[in-house]
C-alpha cells in the first residue's frame, strides 16, 4: 500500500510537471518547458507523451538531433504514437531523407485518422506529407525531364544524320526523303510528348475530389445514398449543419459512413503517378 501510494504520488507530480511544461510552451518559454518535461521524464520515463512534448520544444529551437532522439524513444514506448511518428518524419525531411520521412508521416497520418479523424494534427500531417511528396516529385521530375530532353536531342541528331545520308544516296528522290524525315521527326516528338504527360499538370478527375470542397480526397467515405465525401468534411457537416446528406438530403448518421477503399486506392494510384497533384491538395 505504501509503495503504491508512493508511485501514485510520483505519477501525480510528473503529470503536474507536464502541465507546467504545457503552460511554458504556450508562452513560448521553450527552455522552461524542456526543463519541466525533463523532470517529468526523470520521474516517469515510460510515459511517451512526456518525450514527444519535449521533442516539440526541441523542434521549436531547431534542435533536430534532440527531436529525433526523443521521438525514437517515444515510438519505442508506444509504436502507435501519432506525434512521435509525425515529428520524426519532419526531422527526416529536414535532412532531405524524403523516402524515410514520408514513410513516418504516412504512419502518423494513418494512426491519426484512426484515433481522431477530425483532429487538427491530422490536417497538419497531411499538409506536411503532401509538401514532402511534391518536393520528392519535383526532384524526380526534374531528373526525368533532363534525361528525356537529352535523349530527345540525341535521337533528333541521329535522324538528322540519317536524313543527310539519305539525301546523298537518293539523288532524284529528295522530296520523298524530306517527307519521310519530317514524318519521323514528328513521330519522335509525339513519343517524347507522351513520355512527359505524367509530369505535366492537368485537371484532377472529378471523381477523385470531394463534392463539397472540390479538393482531392484524403480519407473518403461513402454514404448509404452512394455519395462519397471527405470524412472530416462530412463529419463537420453532420455536427454543425444537420444529420442529413448535403446532396441527397436523406437522413444520415456518422455510424452509416463507410470508408470508400476503392476511391482511396484510386487517389493513391493517381497521386503516385502524377506527383504534381500534391501541390493542388
């Protein structure tokens, strides 16, 4: 009993230190907040939120090495730590480790949607993930563009050489040689235009966009009426406007919403192929 009372007292003290840290953080006193969270960690080192709260303070000070260390400890304690994966993802992106950073942000997003789909942190995670995927696409697109242009120029030069050779061989058939050359050059340009299509921004298909916001779906859900909405948007409608489908006006409850996995997969496939679309989202 005495031991249990003592442990409860330590946990209570640690929790008060967390609250103190939160107060200091809200006042932008990051050093004081770090001290409070550190004391809480000393008392109760197995509480993940103390580590992620301190990591956020280190982030505000741009101390990315300490952010990473605290996040990895938090994830070790709780593999489902949304904030741990989120802040670790930001740290990796800061080091331009896009593939690993994106992987951590995707983990955070999936965990966040499962825990609290309307939570502010879910939107923050999505925005950072979209920005990272766009930057990754931009890098890869620039490389592909340069490679295509170099290859195109080499092919055009080869056709020009062939044309000169054909003219020297086919005297009296210059018109035919020139016509063939022009057709080959146009066919070549069409091939390279087609190759560049995926990296050329265009309109996102309507069926991949929410009918309320017109934005690309992130977490689509379907109603009994067969209409698909962005989860956070339709939940907000049900909460603030009324318990009905905004398009069909049929009665609608949150429990009737079902994840539209087909559209979610279609969005993923489209975005993977057209990375420029992340900027629009």
